[in-house]
C-alpha cells in the first residue's frame, strides 16, 4: 500500500518524471523500469526500518 502511495505522490508532483528521465540518460528502457521499481522499494524500506527498530507493526 505504501508503494502505491509513494508512486502516486511522485507522479502528482512530477518527481517520477525527473527520476525516470535521470535513469533514461544512461540505461535501456528495461533497466529504467527495474530501477524505478527498486527506487520505490528502497523508499518503502527506508520508511519501514525505523518502525521495525522501534517494534511498531502496522497490521491491515
């Protein structure tokens, strides 16, 4: 759920286009898609790690 929120936030404010154009400067299209996915996953991990350290678990 967090990945969808991050992706939508990035698309709404144009950050996604900047990141994708950055990756397109030196990668083929398949790797750009992979890099975008890995970027979103990394941001989810960065958001979740402090919660994990403090033993805060969110159940849906």
